[in-house]
C-alpha cells in the first residue's frame, strides 16, 4: 500500500515468475545450438534466486537495526566470497602464492576505495549506515573481483602464449619485471577496459542498473544521475587500485627464485 502511494509498482509473484521465461528461452537456444551450458544456466539461475532472496531478508534486518559490527561482518563476507569466486572461476589450479596476492589485493584495493568514496564523496553518517554502505560496497567489491579475474586470465594466457619471448628476454639478461612488462600492462588494460567501455556508452547506449533502479523507485533522474556518476568513478578507482596492486605483486608468482618462468 505504501509503495503504491509512492508510485512504485509492486511486482506480483506470478509476474515475477513470468520473468523466468527468458531463462527458458536461453535454455532452448543453447540446446538448439548444441552449446553445453544448460547445467551452468540452471545453477546460475538457482543461485541468483536463492542468494538474492536471502540477501533481501538480511538487508531488511540490517536496515531496520543498523549496527557497525553487522555491517562490517557483511562486508567481510562479501570480500571473502569474492575471493573464493575468483579462485573458482579461473578454471586452473592456482599456487598458494598467487592466491595470497589475490586475497591481499581484494582486501586492500576495494577497502581503500570504499572508505575514500564513503567518507569524501557521499559523506554519510554514521559511517556504517547499511542503506548506503552495503550497496556501494557491493558494487565496488564486485567490479574489483571482475577486474582481477580478467587481469589474471590475461596475464596467464599471455605468459603461456609468449613463453619463448619471455624466456628469450630472460636469457639475454632481462629481469622478470622487464621481460614480462608488456604482458603485465596488457593484463591491466584488459581489466579496466570493461569499466571504460561502460563509461563510454553510459546514458546513450544503456542506462545502468543502479540508476534504473533508483528511477523505478521514484527518485528524480537528475538525482539518480548524480549517484551514478559518483558510483562509476568509485568503481573505476576501485578496479584500478585493486588490479594495479595485483599485477605489481602477482607477476612475480609466475617466476621461480632463479628468475625462470614457471607457468
């Protein structure tokens, strides 16, 4: 009733279920094209539904009873799950050294960006206000996770694919940093490129999810744009800081103590 007064459309249950029609369409397409993705699509849909329903109940409680400890625990859980997701999504075994670098980067980069963004840009009080803190943390941590995943894949693929060039440079006396510099730089570039492309197409090709959600909930488009610009710049900073920290520390994990390529 309150939502109707605010002009917000409350989606009926059967209409929400009707949205799963698009999953059915995708399943038919992959089956028709012989693409073995059915299991992944079903698991992704199931996990998305369960995770969001649980998150809805948890966030409702956190919003009603703001608590710095609970907000911090939510951020910690978010960070740990993102690190676990990176480990699982790479598709190849990772050494303990590279896992440590990923964990360190995912803890330091997004945390710095989040604290700076919340205290300087948005400047809300108290600092743990979950209505602001948690959604912003989700966007910053999630995009940093994607950035590291892309950088890791690019770095490993390039070092493997250009092993002869890297080893040739090492044999000529180059240090690992110099021998791998071009591939380290490519890894950074591939990680930040999706964010830059989003910024290029923003407002013309598509409207971002956060801005769309705010407008659907009755917020003025001009206010939604303010938040969206700030969030995009925060995401850009988080991805940049996290990925540069990862590649500066991480490329060393692909060389042994004798400065030999070990991938």
